[in-house]
C-alpha cells in the first residue's frame, strides 16, 4: 500500500513516529500525479517545487525534535477559486487566465500557519457554476472511478484529487452542493459548514450569500481536523460567525444512541436511481441498528428551493462578475472604444454557463422584474429556512441523498442545463438556509460507482453531523476503498 | 404664462474619516496615484468589504443634526453602475433603507425663513478617477485609472424639490455645509470636492402642483457655480417653454467659463441600476442608546447658536446669522468674547474690518492673521479707553501684518489715547484761539459749529485725544 492511499491522520502519526518523512510522502503523491493526472486532470496548477521545499522544511523541523501540527507536512490542494498569494487563481475561467492574487484568502493564511504541503490548484466549473466540472474553460476533470464519468461539480477537482490519491486532502467551495455532490460522485467525504463558520475572504464569489468553503477528505476524522483549522470568525468577513469554535475532533465518537434522525419525504424524489435509494435505505437501517431513532419529516417547500436558488445565485453572480470588464485585472480583448473593449472581453472570455447565469441574474434584478423574481425567491428562501427550523424542533439531524444518481457520463447532460440543475435538488435547500451538511460514502452501484449520503445539521452544529457521520463510517469500510487507476492498485 | 422653478439638490458630502468606508486605506487628499489602495478597495476577486463604524456614526449624526429619523434597521445595497473607475462595477450604497430619512433644515433668504425638507441621507463609497492622456476621454489614446478616491466615504443628502430660486438653493447648501462643519463630519472644502451637488431643475406654471420635466446638473462644487447654473437653466427652460417647446429629461454639465449648461447625455430613464441587497455586509442595527449617545455628542447647531447670540448678547438677527454661518466664524466669535471683550463690539469688528480684510485677501477665517485672542485684546483696549474706535482701526490694520500684541503695537506706535484733561485742555485752548469764526458761530447759536472745532482738536492730537473728553471740554469752555 502506497502512502497516497492513507488518510491524513494516519500519515500524521507516521510522520510523528518518524516512519516516513514529508519529502517521501510528498514525492509519493507527486509521482501519483505523474501516473494518473493524465487520466483524471484534477489540477490546473501543480506547484511541485514549492511543495517539496515545504516538505523539506517540515522534515528539518521534525529532525530538530519539534512538535508538528496535524496537517504539517501533509500534501493537499486548493480549489482554484480560493486566492493564493503569488500562485495563479483562475476560477477555471479564461478571464482570469493569468491572475495572480497579491493576497491570501483567510483560509490560506490559516492553513499556511499549519505548514501543510500545498500541491497546487484544482479544477472546477468556471466560477463554480456547474455540477460536473465540464464547464472549466481549460479541460473537464474525470471521475477516478470511471474516467468516462464526471467527478461532479463544481469542486470536481477537489473531490477527484482526493479520490485519485493525487492529494491527501483538499479544500472546495459549496454554493448549492458543490462540495457534497462531487464528494458523493467520487466516494470521498465533503463538508459544507454552516454559512459564516468559515471566512469567505479570498474566495472568489459566485453567490455571496450561499458560498461556503469546506474540506474534502478521505474520511470523517480528517474532515473534523481540517474544519478545526479553517473555522472561526474573521474580521475581514463581516458575515462570518462570531460563535465559539469547538474542537470538532471531540465529535469523533461512535455513538448515535437516541439520536433523532429525520427523513424528509421530499428528498426521495421521483426519478431517483433505485440503487442510490437502496444504499441510503440500508444506511438508515444501519443507524437504527446502532440505536438511532428514525423520524419521518416533511420539508414542504423543497420543490421551490431549486427555482429560488437559480434566481438568487445568478443574481448575486451577475453583480459579482461585473468586475471582469478588461479594465483592472484579468484578460482584456481590445476593441475600438471602451464599450467594445468591455463587450469583446466579456464575450470572448466568459464561458456559456457563466453567460447564461449572468443573463438570468440581470434579468431577475432588472426594474420591473425584481419583485416577481428576486424578491419572490427571497421569500421562498425564508420559507425553506422555516421548514428546517420546524424540522429541527423534532430531530437532531436530517438524512438525505446527496444526488439522485451516481456520476453520469461526461457530455450526457451538457446539452440540458435544466436537467443538470435538478441534480442539485437535495443539496441546494441547505445553502438557502445556511445549514451545515456532510456527504460521505454509503455504498457502490452495480457498476462500481460510489454512492454518497448527506447528513444535514442545525446551524453551527457541525459536531452532531460529524458524530453521526463518524459512527456510520466506522461501521463499514467504504471510505477505505480507492479507485483503480493507472494500473497501480 | 408665468413659470416658477422647482429645485432639488443631492449633496455629496465627503466624510473626514481617517480610513475608507470598507477597508483600512487612508483617505488623505493629493497622494500619488494608486498609492492608497489595497485588494479590498481595488475590488479584487475574492475580497469582502467591512464597514468603517465611524461612517455609520457620522451618518447618524448628520441625520440627527438635520432633524431626520434614524433607521434602526438600515442596510447596504449594490447599485449596479457600469463605469471604469468603479473597480467592482457596482457602487455599494443604500437604497430602500438608508441610515436617515424625513428631515428638514430652515433657510433664510433676505429675512424670509423657509423650511426645506430632506428626503434621506445615505452612506456610500466614492468612485475613482480617470486620468486621460488627452484633454478628454474622446481624444485620448489611453486613459489610466487612479483608485485613491475609490472607497472614500460619502454621505448623499437628498432634498425634496422645495426650493424655487438660486438664492434658496445656495442658502440651503450653505446651511448643509455649516451643519456638517459644526458636527465635524466633513472638512467641507468645496474646492477639493468635499462637498458637491447634483441639481435638479424643472419649471411649472405658477399655481400648478404638477412637476415639469427636469434636467440634472452634476458635480457643482462652488456656490457661485450653483447659482449661475440654476439661473441659466431657469432662463433656458423658460425660453424653451415660451417658444412652445418641450424640456428633454437629461443630464447637463455646467461650464463655468461660459456660464452655460450643455447637454451631456439623455435617456436617463433607461438607467436600470438593478439594486440588490449587499450580501457581503450584514444589516446595520442601531439601538436607541447608540442614537442617544450620538445625539448627546452633537454640538450646538447653527440655528440654536444664532438664537442664543441674539438673546444672550443682543446681537442683531443679521449679525448673528453671519457669525453662525460657519463653525469657524462662530468659534472665532466665542474666542473673542472669552477674552473678556464686549460681544457687540466683537460682532461689529468681525462683521466690519475683519471680514472685509479676509474677503479682500480671499482668506478663510481659520487663516486670519489677526487671531481671535488678539482681536479680543484690542477690543479690551477700546473698552478701557486706552484707544478710541478710530485709533483701533489703525491698530487693527497694523495687527494684520504685525504679530505683536495690540498693547505693544499701541505703545510702539504711540497710539495711546490722550485722556489727560490738562493735555487735551491745552490743545482745546489753542484751537479756540485759532478758530475765532467757528467760536463766534457757535456762540451766535449755531451749535453745529462745534463739530469743526472737535475735528481740529482731533487733528491736532493726531486722533489720539479722547473724543468724548474733547466734546466735553469744548462745550465747557465755549458755554462757560
Ligand atoms: Zn483599501
């Protein structure tokens, strides 16, 4: 078994016990990149030299007998919409092709304080818009379990790299399911924290009131450790929560006795893949066996959540993306005058999906339509949040599918954006409500594709969903399986 | 048909915070291009704004000082305004829930008081500045953008269309300027653009309640331009209407050199700002306690101060109005009176020689070579009869270029008033002896003839004799 197959907490112990060095580990992961990146294409930028330099520094520290932090010396990678000082941050868009931020996102500052090894920047749907990573302006990423399939999106690179062993951990961002859905498609753990739990400063905005950075990891233990590092109030983000940050690793206990788990009937949608439903029902049975109490609940406004989301997110995106006009940063396409320069820049450098959402967003915000669309969507948003609030009067967590299917084929849905949007039906509502949710593996389809389930928690109660997820994870071995790639398994 | 003008002002007031509204960059004026910038005010991908609490404080204080209601739940919005000197291409401003609403200020034009209503006061960020290689954007091969101003905090103070003449508009803007100075939220330096107005002007037949089509003139930054632009626009619109034409709704610029307004762009109605609540900033919740705290920190405002100067010192309404028209003037007056100088004399000297000299040299009172302390000392010399009012004019003139104390100037220049009866008597005797005709006239019943004699005595004493004593002694001698 090679080093890249192990989760971070195992590797951390090995580093502490001097069984391995960070350079050995980093080289193993870099050689894994050499072996399979051609098939997976999870990365946009690999910072190979910097990674080895960081690894060497950690080894020297260990040699000096100094203590190391959890993530120290362990290689991971970052979704390319999180600003990294001195390293290209493109959002998988041509408009930011050569953009090198002069500053670090707050999560990067927090990570760097831990001295991890940063391998580079990960592919995504352009500006995080999409559910398949096919909308990257550079190349699609492939699902490590079947490279003819999508890895999910928009954090497809984040999920695929961890699943392929080309990163031990990664960071993604989740606006309507963009961490949880690819985690589900790639058989890894992905957590969307409560809105405001993690600073958004330095995350290139898609839908500002919905976006949240979160970890993508091999297992729940790593997820809790990563959340410890990135969570907390940030003065640079006034929407970040001032609530105290608990030690999330204390939630890593195998105990769901008496835990009330809600099953929302609206999340078991028509058209759901029977194999997905079967795997989730089996997980529910497992929870019952372990002493949890299953409660049928209803979240009646779920049907409207998708429509509301596809008005609010594009409306925010339309304004957020206005800054890319060829004037201040990013790419410029010249024109005869100012207006044509801006028009040419935006026409040529934005992809189709991005343009589609800009148009939708501007339409929804325009005078005369604001009340009918944006304002109504905001009212639906309130109703969705109230649904959850009522449900959490009865239950501790909510269990649901992540996506109605396993990973679909590349190109299969590309021509049908509406069908693609429906993929988000089970993930979007909690972004509207700002709630935390975790996706973790709960089985495989007959074709060998991973199936994920989602555990949704109360605001700021990541501890309970981590506890529920960890208990289930320890009862099976899905999280230990690696995708077969590059003939090395 | 007779027309009346309907005028409304949107005043942009730059706040004197040390740092910008949403980041920690300095707001100071005149720095090298793009030196006061950071990722936040450059609108870089991924940045988030954080609100400078001083701006909120200033917004609330401005609202309280103009009799507005303070919104306890206020929020920022994105105003999508596509222009190359706004780095994000939206302006973070306030839309439906501004910090303050529904206020008023009173103005005074030639003794007539009028109440001008304020629609709202909202907080927003300023934009940057385009620097063209040519004289304007059209004839420039390239243009650069200076983002130093980007994110400098502004209050936009919007009036109802309650004014009907250029004089009223000027009085209104002067009142707003005075209030902002008094509460110390802005430097109000109009030449630096601290205070600038967008003016809306429309005409309607006298007696009509309906508003006519309006035109807007942007960025007027002097009182003279404000008056000239409005007067020109009223005249222009009157002519158009009298010729049977229609006013086009448009934005016009004022050219101070020619004294005319020119069409800049029309189709204003096509503007769709697509306002949206700013998702990156939580709403501004203001408690009653905070409002009361800020209210308690407000100084005495111009109107209250004016009333006090009238009742406490017996100043005329006119004098009190001018003295309280700016914070600097009012403070100067206070400082003069604080030395022990008589308030009426202080007012007279300020309204007279001081203002005249300042105006002649184009100086602001804060730069006056005669400081309040010294004017106070000089007035005390008058009160003690050390100098006469007439000599004081000489002393004052001397003080304008000489930094010595008035007492020293009086001594050095030998300007001390002669109050010695013997000395004055001597001069009086000589004058009586030399002016037999005037003496005869007086004795013959022409009492006015004494004036010529007083003049002679004063002349002979080089103005230093105490005029009252001269009058007294002359009368004694001639009548006796
Ligand atoms: Zn700044």
